[in-house]
C-alpha cells in the first residue's frame, strides 16, 4: 500500500502494480555491483509476489445464487478485512482513520510496524497513527453475525437435503459433510442448530446403512464430522443411542489410514466417560482391533492413539476381563499383585475361566504364579487358584515357571489332604501335577512336599498308588496320568518302576487294564508298558498269576480298541519274557501271520512323520516277531519261512523307521543268521556233508538239478530259506544303517553282520564272504565307522570284524595305506580295553605296522587270495 501511494496509484489496482514491476525489471540504470544486484534481485522477487492477484479474494461459500433464491448473498465488501480479505469475526475501528479491521490482523500489523522501526500507519489510508486505540464496531459485528447466521442456516438445510436424498449422491454428501464440519469447528455455538436439524442422526445412519457404498474417503469425513460434534453433550448421547461405538469399531478395519485414525480419535473422545469405556469394551472385536493397532509401529501416531484409548479403558473395573481376553493383562496382573485378598481371588477366578493362548499363559504364569500359590493357603481362594494353576499348566513351557514358584508342595498337600473331602479340589490339584510331570524337566530336582521328597520318591509313589483305592473314578485316571508322567522321565523312570514293583504296587494297576472307561485303560496299559521296559520278568509273572496275559493278545487283535491300547499291548508282549510253550500257545502261527500282515499295511500307509502311537505299534510288532527267532525248532522254522520273517525284518531297516525299530529288526536278522550258522555247523558233522555250504541243505533247502552256489555259504541257498542274509538281500540294508546316528542301531547292525564271519578264516568260504562284504561296501563302511566311533562297546565289536577281514591278504594290502584306519587302530591299541587292544594289535600286525609276537603267527594267519 505504501509503494502504491508513493507511485501514485490505487493500492487495489493490481494491473498497475504489475506494470510498475515490469518497468523496474527493465530499468537500464540498475547497478552492476554484486551486493546491490543481490539486493535488487531480492526486491524484484518480493515485488513480483506482491503483484500476483490473490487466489481467493472472497471466501467460497459453496452456493449458487442464481439456482437458489433462498441462498444468502455474498458478503458485502465492508464485511471483509482489508488485511485478511476474509469476513471479520471481531471487527474493530482505528479511531484516527475510522477504518474497520479484524482485531487480530490490525494488532499484528501494528506489531510489525514497531518491529520494523517505523511509525504505525493505517494500512488502507497510509496515515501515520498517533494513537493505537481500537474500538469494537458493534453495528458491523451485528450485521456480520446476522449474515453468518443466514449462511449457516442455509448450509445446514442444504446438508440435510443432501443426506436425505435417495439415491445418495457422493459429491453432494461430501459437500454436506464439509459444510457441517466447518460450521461445527468455526461456530461451536451453532452446534445445537446442527443437532436440532437431525444432522447427527443422518450421519450415523449414513455410516450404518451405506458404509460399503460411500467408500473409505466419505466414511473418514463422516467420522471427522461426528468427532467435531461429539463436543456437544446432547449430540454425544444421540450418537451413543444410535450405536456409534459399533460403527467406529467397524471402521478400525477400514482400508485407509485416515478412516482408522478418525475412528480411533472418536473412540478416544468417548473414553473420557467410564460408561462409554464399558460400552466400547463390550463391542465385538473392539479390544482386539485396538490392541492390534497399538502394537503396529508402522503407523506410530495411530498406534499412540490406540494405546491411549486402551489406557483409558483400563481404568474401568468391568473391562478387566475383556482386556485380558484381548491380551491386555496389565490391569489383571496389577490387581492380582496390589488388590485386596478378595480382588486377588476374583482375578484368580477370572484366569481359571478364561481360554488363553500359549503366549498369554506364559505371561500370566511368569507374573502371577506366586500369587496363585499363596492363595492356596486361603480357604476361599483355594478353588479359584487351583483352577487358575490348572489352566496355566496346560502349557508345557510353564512347568518350569510353576515349579520355581514352589507349586508342587502346595498341590501335593491338597491332593493328600484327608480332612478336606472335596474331590473336585483334589481333581484340580492332581490334574495340575499331571500336566507338570507330563514332560521331563526340572520337576525331578524339585521338592514335592514339605519334607523335601521329590515326586519320584518312594513315599510319594506309594501314596499315589494308595489313592487309586480310595478316590472316585474321575480322580483315579488323573493319578494314573501322574504315575505315567513320572515313570516316563529318563531321570526317574527306573526308580519309580522299582518303587512300584518292589512294594507290589503293580497289583493295584492290573484291574485298570480291564476298566470300563477307555481313558483308565489307556493310562493303565501305558504304565504297564513303561514298567515292562525295566522289570519285564516281574511284569510277566504278575500277569501270569492274575491270568491276564491273554488280555494283551485280545486287546491287540481287537479292532474296537483304541490305537494307544493296541500299541502298548504289543510293546508289553514284546518286552516281557515268554516261554516256548507260551510263544506257541499264546501267539502261534496265525498270530505271526496277522503280525506280518499288519506290518506290511503299516509300511504302505506310513510316512516319515508317523505318529508316536503308530511308531510304538511298529516297535511292538517287530518285538513280537523276535520271540520266534530266539528258540527255533522245525515248527517255528516253518512259521518263519511261511511268513518271510527275514524279509520283514529287512524292510524295517528303511531310513524312515524309528531307531528302535531298526535295532529290533537288526537283532532279528542276527538271530536268524546265527541259527543258520549253527544249523550249518551241525550238518557239517554228517558223513554225507562235503564243504561248508553243503551243511546248509536243511536250512537253505535242497539243491535242485542245477543248483546255484551261494557266495556266502558255498552251497545252494534258496530265497525262501529265510536264514541267509545274502539270499534275502539283507547285507546292503545292514551296511546302510552303519551310518545311523543312533549307537544302538549301529551295534545291532555290526552284530548281525558279524554272524557272516563266524567261519574258519583259512577256508575258501571265509574269503568268499569277505569278497561279498567288500562288493557291498561293508568293509569301507566298517572302516569309516571304526575311525569315528566313540562307544567302547561298538569299537570293540567293530575292530573284531576289521581284524577278521584284514586276514585276507589283498584287503590288508589295500588298507595298509589308510592312515585314518592306522591312527584309529593305534588309538585303540593304547586306550582300549583288553579285547580291543588285542584285536588292534593283530590288525596292526596284519597291516605290517607292528611285528608279530611270533614270526609264524602273522604269516600263517594271513589268507591269500
């Protein structure tokens, strides 16, 4: 304005201002010095900005006068502040110039003049003012207020029409929401007009009935408008009555961040009231969604808002359960630690009733287990705390936490309490103990009673057995679970089995093998199976005395029995010692046929991830077949041949089988191969025998007209003999499991292969056996195993085979340069037991790494090819 007056034109004439700027830019007498040019460039930029016509000279009121005669006219020029170009809200008059301005704008102008070190002037007239006194322009303010009121009325009415239209016009709805929001924010005193016009109900209805139609953008605007109107108490009540909390919760899963943000802000606005907090918490999924948003750090501002909503909701007592169900355990834990005894009992009851995820169980156990244990000493708190501890014990990982909280002595006290007849409390205590001991862990080292006795101590085991005679059926099965759990632990198994068997406790368990309830039988069979692994002879005797041996076979053959019962019955029969008569009468040929058929079916349907029950069944069935390989007569031999037992054992050496199955199968092959060897030795004494393999006529079958010679036995061996490892193709599978990671499997494989070397090493048969072993990779596999083995028993058996094999000259010559083998033999010679050192010395001598004790021994024992 000052420049315009100095140049002699009207300050509002922008065109003239632009022409003056152009003249300034083209001034030929402009300075050429660098500092002055810099000042001129800056001044030129300022003048160019001043000469630009403002984008909005008058505010856009979004109505067309031509289309609607009822619409208010545009504001008079006198309504606009010369400085802001906007309708004034608090018009004041500068007394000296009588010019009206917006109070805030003219005050700012005066401050800038003073800061710039010049006299304050009237912006319009340019008059230097001696007085800065301002006077409210009441008349102008009234006129403006009247005009604004007409504008607000018009905009509200038009908004109502737009929101009521059917079908909805997205553009008109958006414009209506913008108008309502602007009126609510800029004229808070007019919110009652919006409310009385029914706009709040219309917006809530819009969200409720047309949520999918209007899209996320309009939903965001609707939520923003309601958020602004929520500052009006009556409007808040209307929103709550119309279910705004449910609609806001629904928008928490909106597609846009803005929608989720305004929905959260709206919930935050309502959370200032405790009743609203309870209402929000009761909305389905509200707390889960808020917790999810609060934990999402991708949108930190939104996360902070959600966290603030949850924090306000945590103040309300009634929300504790809902918050806990959503994974917010802070209020529950806080009340559990700091509340009164009554509050603690209430929180324990809450934890006992809840369905918890594993992570929630761990969190509560870590922070509240000790409180629950303390409540066990309170008569009123015992039931709720037992229920809570039982709930938490359902997670295997919590066993250690509960044990460290000294829970076992308190639970044992409840279980053995003779004064409290409540079977429900005993059942909860027993169930919690059963969960804790179901997995091996720290419980073996923990005190289980106030005297410091562990769970597997004799006194506790016998007291548990005593409970089986005095508790009701639903508690008995839990006690059986406890006994199974402690017997299953590698650290405690043998000791517990000893306590049960030495005191006649197994007699208490036997009746449960025929219990009417399936669960009782399942745990009784499982416990019997565990005991039979340690005291098989005792279990066999007890079952004989009670005439219960046949139950095992009946259970196994009964397809109506559970898979767990059948699996355990098979393993028990495999573990216990049976006489030859019992094998024939109890098992017999038909039973072997059934067993072989069942195993083949299992191989067809099994996979690498077979269940534990299926694996147990497989172990039991293979163990059953082993009974027929221990004492062979002609009848048993016929059964073996008819059912191809050697082939069945060989199939079980597959890589997918469990280690115990492989070990049992290898033992079965060893037994059959040994019988073939001993039967051959008996036949070799007959006058008609000629050579080693001729002695196998009985075992491997009679020669045909054109017999093929068995490379191992040096005589014809038929495939159905089931006593020849080579003809049954068992050598290669046995060689393969020499690489198994289980030492017991490796031992069984070495034992089975060693039956091939029980020959006179000077015979031609011995050389042919070694040839066959070398051809099938057994020699290399045994050598590698020996160099890597750490078990002394396995090393002794392996070196025995290697020393035997090295008696073949060509083999010893080739392995004489094997430095790994030589080093392993030297190590065995230095540190092995007596037998190992002897075999190592002989092997080193054969490799010409040592001189023989007598010059003749080495040369005479060497077999030439």
